C-alpha cells in the first residue's frame, strides 16, 4: 500500500514539474511595480491596440493587462499554468471591436464586437513574425479569451488563459479583487489614467447599439440599447424567444 501511495505521489509531482517546465521563460519589464512579459509580439500588440483604440479604451486594456499579470503572480496555480504571452496578447487586444474609425479594419457591420476583436487578434498573430510560429492552440486560446471576455458566466469555466483575460477585464471595471490590494490597484490606475472609463465604455456600447443593433440584442449590451437608443427594439429585430416560439407551435 505504501508503495502504491509513493508511486501516485511521485507521478503527481512529475506531472506538476512537467507542466511548469513546459512554460517558457520570457523577458520582462516592470510597470507600476508589476513585472510583466516583454516580448516582441507583446510590444507589437501594444502598438496595434494603440493604433485602433482611443485613449480611454487603450488605457483600460493596459490597466487590465497589468492587473491581470499581478493577479496571476499572486495565484500559485495560475502562476504555474497560465501562458502569460497568450494572456498578454489576449487582454491587450480584447477591445479591438470598439474601433470607431471610419472603415476600420477590425470592425464588421454585423458581428458582436467581441467576435470582431477575436478575429482581428487572430489575424494580427498570424501576420506577426513570431506569431507565425505559434501553435494553433495558443492562437485559439487568444480567440476564445477575447470572444468570451464579457461573458463571465462562461469564460470563468474555460481554460485558465481564458479565465485570466476575463478576470483581468473585470478587475479594471470592478475594482481590486483576486488578491490585489487597493494600494496596488491605485498605482496601476495612476500609471494609466482611469478617469474617462465610464463615459468611454458607455459611449462605445451605445455606438454598437446604434450602428449594428442586432449584434447587441439578446445579450448583456441590450440594456444600453433599451435605455439610450430610440426605436432600438425595432432596429434590432426580433428577440430570440419570439423566434423560437414562432417556430415551435407545441
């Protein structure tokens, strides 16, 4: 019996050490007292985000990244399993679907903004010199993390990288949590000003409800359309419940 216990224990330790060994070591830098990954594709992601976002949304993405990096560093499980390069690219680019420039190359006429952002991020990775070397699973994790970042009731039960991106965004909106202190939070908010986030978030969602209302119907953004956009329900089209019941007679 002792032998069996020893074998199980050694097997568990071997798997744990293997998992840790599989995570590569990356160059780093320090932002607002937090150590973050500093690779060419992460730097390029920052530049790409900067060119596709206004100041308030860009600062939100940067705060969310640094907050997420701090959250991961404070959690022994996440620290051992999260691919921090996947997390960084995912969270830095998660709001590409909010680019309001005319003829934006990251925004469609009909898709949800999260899907637009996921597709744009995937294309960014595949164009990048280092991204071309990524395994498809890493690309898929970035896609999923962006597409699901606002759907916390789903994202929080996905892979650790997907969870981390969703929680990182939630941290910037909701305040200090997941082991982060108020002092740490304030330092990050000082580095990337947060004063305009509420107005920027509100105007971005209203813009989506105005320009492609069907993409906001039957999801969390619908409340903005109903509150702020005239004739929203007519423009957005039928709700899913109406479509289901119109086809199912009994």
